[in-house]
C-alpha cells in the first residue's frame, strides 16, 4: 500500500481539496513543480482508484477524484502494514520507542493515555 513519489504528490493535491478534482485540476495543481502529461496523471489516479486510495464519481464526460481517507488515516494504515510485515511488531515498536525524539516520545505518551482512558470507560459486557 506504499505510495510512490508521483502518487504521494497527487494524494497531497487531493488531501488539500475540499471537493472532487478532475484530472485536469490535479495536473494544474502539480504543474508548477512537475511537467507531466495529462495521461500520466490519469493513469496514476486510476491506479490509486484500484488501490482504494481514491474514489471517483462521474463529472460530465470524465471523473472527479477524492481521497477515500485522510492523510492521517492513510499514514496509520501504512504504519500497520509495516508492523504486519516486519516479522516482529513488538520489537519494531520497542526499538522505535527507545529511539524516539522528545516530540515523538511526547506523542506516544499522549496516545497511550488516550488509549488507557478509552479502555477504562468501556462498560463490561
């Protein structure tokens, strides 16, 4: 589920938009940084659709594209994928925690507190 450079750039464009974008719209927003063919962007959007990263809806004779998940949800899924394929998720997490920066450690502590609080609030069945 990892994203290539162009896929990431296109997803950035979609995540920054509140509306569905046509291929032409995506291309124009990428244009200052990259010189791309319309068909290249169309192919990448089709690939992202196949990967369930974007949904598309009919807009006239073409399609409008939107991200299916937020940037944060996508990043979380990528992390889960890394852990699943690591061979030893616990060791990976422990290594990350022991090598974390101060900011990363603060985020991990905050996430652990939220998880603990949520678990405590759940009623027993």
